C-alpha cells in the first residue's frame, strides 16, 4: 500500500541556514509517527514545510498519492493535512466555539460541522462547558486541547501536532497524550513532533530522531524507547 505521506530527501533553508538537510520518511494511514530531537533539530521546520508555510529547497513531498510540493497552504488543508502549530495560535478574543468553527472554514456541510463540534466537546468536555467564553481565558493545556480540536475540525486525513505537551503540567500532559491515544484508536493518522521523547515514543508506531537537520535514527516507538543512545540523549539516563 502507498503511504499516506512520503517525504523524500527534503531540504529547507532560512536564507543561508539549512535547517533541514535531506530527510526522508513515510507515514502510513492509521499510524502515529513521531519526530523527536532537541531544540533546533528542524522538527518544526519540517511540519511548516509540509503544510506549505515554507518552501523547500529540494526534495519531494507526496500526500495521498499526489505531489504537495509547491501547493499553497490553503489547498494543502483542503487536501486533508491539518496542522496544530507550536505555541497553539488560537484566537484569544473569539469564543471557544468560534475558534472551532474556524477550523472548518473550508467546509460547507453545516450539519456535519455542528456534529463535529459536539464530538470535540465529547473528546474535551472542558471546551463544551466553556464554549461561549473567550478562548484566551483557557489555561495553557486547555488552549492546547482547543488547538487540537480546531485542527480536527477540517476532518484531516493526517493531523500534525507540534509539541502538544509544551509548557504543560504533568497531569495536563498525560491528558493530551491520552487524547492522542484515543484519536489513534479511532483511526486518525498523526505526525507528532515532541521534545518529550518518552511520551511520544510510548504511543508512536514509528519514530525518527532528528539532530541538526538530519534523521540520525529510526525505528518503532518501542525500539527507540529501548535504544541505549536514545535513552542517554533524550530520556535523561546516564
Ligand atoms: P524547536 O523545538 O526549538 O522548535 P525544532 O527541532 O522544531 O526545535 P526548528 O524550529 O525547525 O527546530 O529550527 C531548526 C533550525 O532552523 C534552528 O537552527 C533554528 O534556529 C533555525 N530557524 C528556525 N526558524 C528560523 C527562522 N525563521 N529564521 C532563521 N532560522 C530559523
């Protein structure tokens, strides 16, 4: 079966700084794939390139059987690739419900949109309880839930999550990881960027370790979780 996403020898630069130096990986439908690595490894740059926000220097991206390279960002969303960015980028003055509506901005099926908003409230009850409040009043973890809920509102074939656990309390982080596990169980395909390697590898089918723009190690989540070099570098073991 052709993978849902195929990234081949992707290179991305900011001016003269090459942030991604030729990476290749695939995501099969139904899988959770994670990119882990320290600050500046090029993970966010990779996701931003996949969503069309940055233009690659070289390489190819194929999604759902067609090339994505050079396709504008809004068309990429329309093709089924949604991005929940690092730092969340919710609209703080709009209500929670309005933020979710915005995630469906390309859809016209009003009844189904309403249904999906209800589903989001089932996934994240706090969002339902506070639907009419300004999103800026949510805690960091709740804003993260909103960002994920909003990305899901486009009914994506692939959901990309950039550092969903960043800045969250351990309990909130657990809740977010639990939700990702639930989304996976319901068949959502996910590309997850995380600095919390332990959490990400525990739920990923496949993982790739990035260091200064390159993938230096790949394997199943379980393999990487038990790999000695990964344990030393990313799981804080001596
Ligand atoms: P982080 O977790 O800190 O976001 P990351 O693995 O996602 O790390 P990137 O944000 O993709 O890494 O950064 C990769 C490299 O590109 C870094 O060296 C970074 O300094 C550089 N970089 C990122 N954004 C820009 C930019 N707008 N202009 C110039 N260089 C940038």
